[in-house]
């Protein structure tokens, strides 16, 4: 959080997005702990967006947050019906569902006077997105730890950017959080993301620690050794004059 300048100063307010998965529980626990220790001078507002998926346990998160004493807002928006109407049969819902969810979270953040929307994406999410863009999008990009939204009025923070998914899982299991499954709508991330995840799993199995090496590479980019002329002025490169050693 210090590395990417996430702490804006006193009196800031953050909307902490809570889905009920292991990652968002881990995120909330860390932020509450930092605030309790006096290391995070911001107000936290936990938010869950109930998107109307069949079987969603609507009481789980409100009861958990009440028990924890965490200020929160539960919002119901039936985006599930929109997604099932718009997405062709056989396709996954995730992309459209995510866009609709993000729009509502931005709106809620503005209504609540928040300066930032805080998400629980971890290291493995960031790596998978990088390879999705590499293999299928034709670009070198991923989900950065800190971003300004397109409208320019909200920060987007990912404090778990350096955290491994396996550690989130161990932590959530150890604390016995009431995990809500991510496939209530009958779909999960698209086949392409699952394929990328399988590739990374196999690489990690063959060479333990490779995920961390690849993640470190994302923090150590060399524009002069890539091919993007918008990042590096290749045409403007000049040679130094050679010293003359003539007697």
C-alpha cells in the first residue's frame, strides 16, 4: 500500500467490496487490522452487491458484518436477469456481469462519499490477467494495484496485489469465514482464463516459485527492451561520438 501510494491522507473513505469469497474476506480482515493498529487513517465501508443470482444466501454477509462491527451497505441490483437475457446460450456471464457490477460499485462509492473502491484481486489474478492479455488481447497489460477510473473521480485499489491465492485460502479457512461460492449463477470464468490458470499451475508444479518470479517481472519492466515506440523513442536514439586517440 505504501509502495503504490494508496493512503491518501486523513479523512479519506474507502468502499471495500465484499463478495463473500476467500479473497474479499482476507482483504477486509487486513484493512480492519491496519486501521485498528492506527496504520490506516481512513474510514472503511464494506459493501456487498447482491446481483440476484439464484440461491444467493442474502443473510450471510449482513450477519457477518454486524457481528464484526464493520460499517456496511448491502445493495440489491438484479443484474443476473440482464446478463442471462443478453449473453448467448453457451457463453459465460462473467465479462458482462463484471462490467455491470463495477458500474454499480462506482455509483455507490460516489453516493457514500468514498474516494476509492477497494478490490480483493491477488497476485494470481494479476498474473492470469497478464497472460490473458498476452495470449488473447495482443497487449502487455494487467490489473494494476492502483488505478484511476475513466471518469477520473475514483481510485481503484488492489491491496492484495502481492499476496498469493493459496495464502488467502489458508487464511480464510483458518478463520472459518462463511464462504459464498462464486458459481451460483451456473458459470465460472471463461474457458480461456481456466486454460491460463492450468498453464500457470503446471509451470509452478514443474518449477516451484515461478509465479513469484513472473510477478516480479511485472514490477521490473524495461521499455527500451520492448517494441512499443510510444514508450521509448527508438527513432531518437543517437550514438555517442567516439573518442579520437590519434597522436
